């Protein structure tokens, strides 16, 4: 990966008494080292990618501490690392994006939670419910409940988040339960400071190795019949031990308030949003001082019945703020109150939305309803006016438009090597007919949006080939599966390719080989071009993914017979290859490797190189494409086939023509897709290729001057 985290790495070295400034996820990373973590693994995904990114690039410092860091092939392999903490007093941490990552890791986590752990275990998950960046909308809470794992949801304050990491390990050890720590996007990116402590080198580490393995202990295996004993231990010993630790160390926070007959119970991660909403009612100040007593649940599972009961008893009303559905926390609180015959009225999802993200507006609207009921003397008119005003302004904007604004979904980067492949798929279907396309998670999922609208299912990372297995036998034409090289190594090789070969499936698989796991931050993978290839490339501006043949070798090694590799930007060749795959008499797995380096990484790689050439005064040539306005007929087929953001419209310069013409705006990276599409689809010949020369030679300057003079002379007066 070409992105540098050198500043972040230096902040990891801060010692006792120094002040750490930065983002929440970096504070979490520092907290892991302060806690004496022995090993860290994970799979990148928003919003927690930086945790692994920083630690991987800080390998030198990790080696100094004796901390093992492993970039895992998927979440399951990361979770399996935690097995080290079952027998040994090793503190381990892993990270991934939830809930999609937790689903992949579920098998290992369930088998870890059964015997329990000796060394503290912390799973840092990016809780992305309702944030708009997740494939699916589910909560991690359910997994913690069903597997008997601790669930931490720290208040978004850097000092508190760091403390909860350190307490998370200790709580895990005190209860023998693995801990999940969910961090929402706002917690990951909240900025602040805290007083650092010295990093702790683990007692057992890569610099202080164990001499002997642990003795055999059947009770530490996730295997019947001892698993029945494990289940009993969960509710008889582990959860009670966890509750004792939570109370003794004050992990949940009680924020006092003057309205002692009322109460709020909130997930720790929602606290800042709640405070901001209460400010609208004049019930909180800028420093987080509240007028209503609030129980902040930094540990949302297990709840402490005595703590909940003590908070609720004697109150006229309590409101539970719990993001997402079902209302696990509210249900548990209601059950324990009724069992103790505590009749405090409890509200929650009856006044707040069942699903969706709890923003300030959402919480404020729910608070207004609750306050009107329990604190009628409090004037909520101003807040209601603010909420109504927001709704009115949105409605007025909508009315002012002749039609609703079109959706603006995310899309491919400019020059993305995957865009031309989807153009080729559209063109190939003109010959072979409509296709059922099993899509996949990754950048290529953008192909499901316009102008391509390609894809019928997305069922998991690297699962596209497996997901068409039930369709292919029931369709009178071949099915196309699409996955990236990240998905191929994550899950596709075994769940897809191996299965298809074993069953002799007549399948077509398209693998985007761009050299990185691009959608999660362009992390390196097994087929990433190595540093030697980058250093010795004769033309550094060209794609380098062809220098690594690991994917092709793996496919050949498994027995794939029909294998084609095509440069993604050769649209006509890709179209022909796709057509061949769907019409070939060969009965079996057919794999097309679409080869083209991730444009984002390519630009990161070549821009410093070009800058160095320009600084030395050397000649640099940049390719740019354009549209001849006199030739363009304004049918815009090129735009419908490409979707490139730099290919757009402008007014026709000819006053006798009404249709706008296509134009290439600044930002073009010279990938050539527009011209390739025009050629492959036999469109109009309006595209031209130009070379922009910087630091030209003397003869080039002379030639340019002569050409300019000639053009001016030939132009009519």
C-alpha cells in the first residue's frame, strides 16, 4: 500500500505523561500497545481499517516491542488467531468490519467463546449499522448475546475509549470471556486528546519466546461433551464474574442531573449524540453536563441487573436509547425490572425509531415526545420548531425542483480498470443475450449502478461463484460470476473455484486482478506487484499487475483448463473473450482474468515519479483524450456505455444544433476507455488522443511554433 502513516506511527511511541492528539481509531491502536497486547491480526474494512494499516507499517516498532502483527486473508483467519489466548496468558486483539466480518468469523468466534480464554481477547469491530457504508444492516449485539461474549460500546471520548481497551483486556481475563468492542464511524473519527501511558512489552512475545507448550487439557477444547460444561460455566461463573468487574471498576458511568425522578439509559457510543440533542432542549451544556440523570452503558452485554434496578427504582420514567433493532437492551431491562416488581414506566422504541441511525435530529424528536409526557412544564416548542423547520426546508427544496434529484450513488474512480470490463459485458450481451450475473463485494459492486446495472445477487465477499451454483443448473445459458482479487483470496478460491472444479460446473468466472484489496483502502494482497517490480519497471506509468502471476498459478495448480488473461482497457478483446466463454464448447470452469492495476494506486505510484522528473527538467508526456465538437452528433452513446465522470456534456458550439456535445473535462487520467468504447461499439469517430508534453525539447518547441503559425494562416479572416 502506497499510503504512508509515518506520523501516526510516531504517535504510537508516546510515553507516560505525553499528550496524544488524534483520531479515535488511532487512540484505540495506542491503547492496545499500552495494554501489553502480544499479537494483533485483522482484515481491513471501514471504519476500522487504519488500525491494521498503521500497525502493519509500524513493523519495525512492533518488532521492538515483540508484538506479532498479521494481515489476515479474511476475518475467519483473524478470529482463529485468538486461539492462542485459550491456553496461554497472551493478550490478543483482532479487528474487522462488522457485521459482515463477524459473520465470516462466526465459526471461530463461537468455538473460542465456548472454552473461554486465559489471556485477554479484544475484537475491535467497526459497527457500521445505519451509517450507509455497509452492505447489510445488522447489529453485533445479537452475536455477543448468542455466543456469550462481552460487548463494549465506549463513550466517544478518547480518554474513555483508551481506558475501555485496557479494561476490556482485564475484564476478559477476569471473566474468561472474549470481548467485542464496537466502534461506530463517529467514534473512530472523533478527534481529541488523552494523556498517554508507556507501552507495555508483553511478557511472552516474539522477543521472549515460550519454551514449552501447554499441557493437554480436554476441558479447553470446543468439543462435546465438555461443551455442555462450557455452557453452564457461561451463566454460572463467567457472566457473574464479568458483572462484578464492571461494578468494581465503574465501567458504566452514571452522569448526575437535577431531575432525579427521571432517567436516561444510553449505549455508550451514542452519548455524544444524546448530549447534543439534549442541548437543543436546554438540558445539557457544551461540556456534557446533563440535567437528567443518565446511565451510560459502556458495556452493553452483560448488563448488571442490580445497577439497572438501582438506577430505575423510584423514578417516574426512564427512556432507553438503543440504536437498531431488535431492542435487545430495552427488552432485557424491562424483564429484569418486572421480575423485581419495579414498576418504573419504561419507554424506548415506542418513542424512537425501531431501525436506522440515531442522529441528533432523530434523538431530539424522540426526546420531545418523551419530555412532553414526563416533563410537560419544559417548553419543547423551540425544538419542535427547529425539527419542523428542517422538514419544511427539505420539502421547500424538493418543491423548487422540477423533478426529484437523481440518486448519486458511489462509482468507479476516474480511469478505474474495472469500468471498461463492464462496458465489454454490456457489449457482449448484444451477441450472447442477457446474462444472469452473480456480483460480489468490492469496487466491482459499483457495476450494479447505472449506466451498467449489472448484477443479480451479492451474497458475501468472494462468494459470487458459489452463489450461482443454484442458478446454473436451471438456466439454458451460462451464468457469469464476478469477483475481485481481494475476494478471490478472501473466500473465492475455496468456496467458489474449488467447489466448481470438484462438481464439474459449467461456469464462467471473471476475476478483476487490480493488485490490491482496493475497496477497503488498497491493502496489499498475495498478488500485489512487489517493490522490485515497481523499482525496475522500464515504463513506470504502465500497469504492473502482470508481474505477479500468483492467481494464474493458483488456478492452474487447481486444474483450471480454460484460462484467459486480458488487459481490462482492451474493450474489444475483452468483449470477444467474454463471448468466447459463453459460446465455447468446453464444458467446465472458464476463468477470465481481467488485468489492470488499481488506478488509485497507480496514480499514487507515478505522481511522485513524474514530479521528480519535472523537477530535474526532464521531458514528461501526459496522455489526454478529447472530443471533436464538429464530429460529435450528440447521441451520447459513449456516456451511456462508459459512465466516466470526466466524460460529460456541454452546450453545442454550433448555433444550428440543439443537442449538447460530449466533452472530456479536467481530471482525465488518459486511460483511453472512451476511445476504446467508441471503437469496440462502432460509435462515432469523435474522440481524439492528445499528448501533453512538459519540458519539451528545442525541436518540439520549434515544430509547435510552426504548426501554430500554419493553423493561424489557414483560418478564415
